[in-house]
């Protein structure tokens, strides 16, 4: 676009990219209602405030690369649409994960042979981050890279969460199961 053809919102976006705080405020003030309406329509009004905030976080991070090939309003609403889609995908994943965790026989972790420890109970004891990493990689079969993308963390973080989750499960299994009697009690009397 030619600079003479720029609408005020696009001009504010370009000025905001250069660090002008007044332009940043004007850009938000003149686009916020549209972003909120889009988020409320695509997701729901209760989630719209958080989605608007995430939209502006992403937009301000991307402003230095904004080249005004389209209007800033169009560019911003595209970001808002992607934020809403990401939110809906996360909600769907969370619901699927909750459903999997609710069904003991689908956890992929067998209860101990004595039946003293329930697999779902063991999973519930894990921190949410470790439980999610373990389920994503061991139950759903995602690679560490895929799980890292789902969680939005580095691959090494997923690896350490899975390792710690395994250690936590082993610890829980050994402390919750019935310990065998001492060797002298296991032998038959003579």
C-alpha cells in the first residue's frame, strides 16, 4: 500500500511498530471492539476477554514485521481468528485428555497385580504438567516433538516431565503397594 492510501488504523499500527505509545493506545482503542466481537462469535463471550488479550500480545510481538500489505484491521482480525482456532483446539485436546484419564482401562498404565493402587488414582497424583506430558507421549503416542508443540514448551521440558512422571509413578507404586513379608516369614515351618 502507498503511504498516502493508508487508513488511520494502519498508520497507528506502523507508528506503534516504531515504538510510539500514543499510536499503540489508539490502535488498541479503535480495534478492540471488533476483535472482541469476533472472539465472542467464534468461541464464546466468556472467553472473549482472554482471547482479545492473547490477540494483542501476538499482534504487538508481530508488529515489527507488519508491512501494511493489507490494512492493519484485516491483519489483526486474522491474528484474532488464529487465536480463537488455537483456543478451540486446546479445549478439544483438554476434553479428550480428560475423557481418557477418566477411563481407567485406557490409561495404558496397568494397576499393580495386588490391586492396591488404581491407575487413574496414580495419574491424578501427578502434577498437571507431568500428567499431560505422560499421557501425550505414552497414552496418545505422540513423539516428544509433537507433545512439545501441543504444550508449547521445548522438547527437553517434555522429556524431563515424562521422566519425572515415571519416577513419581514408580515411587507411588512402591509406597502404596503392600510390602512382602520378611524372608523368614515366607518359609514354611520345619
